[in-house]
C-alpha cells in the first residue's frame, strides 16, 4: 500500500528541494530541483524532438559522478541556459564534484526544455535570454513547498488544447520508502478522455488531488487522435519533461530503469505520447538515504511502478492546477463537470 507524502510533492523525498521562477512578460519560466548533495541520476528519452543537456553523462556505463541539480525550463533551445544559472549558483556555494587538491567545484546539472516560444509572450529579450537569471532565482527560492500549475517551467506550457502546467505528486510505501514526481506538461497529446470531461489519469487520483474526478461514462473510445490535441502538429513545439525521485539507494543502471518505467506515467495521463513532435524526457534521481531492500530486483520494480503512477498524477495535477493564460483555456474552465469539487 502507498499513500501520498505529507506535502504530496516530490520534495517529500528526503534531501530534495524545488524552486520556481517566472517571467510574466515573456510567459515562460524555469524550475530547478536541488538534490541536497551528490545524488545518483538516470535518464530515458522517448520523444522524437527532445531538447536536453548532460543526458549522456547519466548513461549507466559512464563515470557515475552523480548530479547536484536538474533544470526543467521553458524557452526551447534558449532554456538550456537555465543549467548555467544553476551551475553558477551552486559553484558559488562550493557545491559540486571536486577533484583531489582542487578548490574548483564542478556542479553536474542535467536539464531539459519545453517549447513555449509561440504562446503569445514577448520573446524579444535581446542578446541574453532570461533563463540563466530565472534559474538563479529559482535556486534562491528552492524549498520543500512550491507552486503548481502556472509556475516555473509550466508557466507558459500548453497541454493539447488546454493550458498545461507544473505538477507534482508523491507516494510513501507501507515499508517506509518514498517516491515522487515532478512534471512540466507541454504535450502534443490531450490529458482528457475523448468525449468526456474526465482526465486520463483519473484512476490514479489520491485524496482529491484532481478535484475528485468523476469516472467516465461507459462508451467506446475513438481510437484515432483525439480532437483536443495541438493542431497543427508542429515539430519541436511539444514536450512533457519530468523528474522522478526516491530516497532508496540506486545504482546508475537502476536509476535508468526507474526512468524507463516511469515513462508509463506519460502514457497513463496523455494521449498520444512519445510522438515524432514530442520531446518526452524523464530523469530519475536517488538521494540514497535508505538502503535498497532485498530482493533488489523486486523492489526496483516496485519503485519504477510507483514512479510511473506518481508521474501520471503529477501530469494530471499540472493540468488541473493550471489557470487560463492568453488564448489557452484551463481544464477546470472547460471541463468543470469532470470533477466534483476542489480538493
């Protein structure tokens, strides 16, 4: 059995903090997850149009030096500069990988971006895009509590025909380990079951986090693309990017396996997923606060399965918590019948 953690956020995982920063003029933002120390990382890329930094450093056959932070950002290729801001902030505090007899800190900061360039904001930022500054501000704000919906990397995101957003969820098992997920949802696919007002992720809702979803009526699904996807399906214009985390000690190869399994959370909450025009990426982080229970193969599978459910909930919370922005309506504004009440 699992239940949501005290905050129902990825920060229920011991050591993890998260900060957000936004630019309301450009309609964009950045989210930074700080690991609170060297953490083991993994990554799996499924979308056909990804934008990322340092994912190769997380390959399980690599050096395995760990990660100090992960950035999720709007801004498409400009948003990759968010990692530079987080790097400067961490390095100033002497946080990062150190070589023997060296005073220089080398923060390891993978990151991923989503495309919010065409959302109507003023992107005429001149010589320097705002993402380095936003990431430093997000690091300053990092804590256990953080906003969802129109916040951080989800500020300018769009999910199908609806305003997307930043979502998070957590789960604590009966034997005491914690798993959490953080997602910035800018997907090509729709989060809503066709012909209904119910979110795809409704079976996974915990404690009213999605407004107490009503089950969809029994009917045959249209198995073609739903009507409320993004149209036209433009390349590099869509992405769902996410981080899953646990306090259980993982090896780099185990972290990658968790990232692989966690991608099922996208499939449980969005349709379609992993298309040629999406950039779907999942990072996995282990803070290592607790030993891996034996048999490890069984418990690794548990962690991956729980991570997938947490990610489905995080995606749905990002959409559910989002407010209208410009021409993009919110899920709650369009589909008030799909849930009973605000949690």
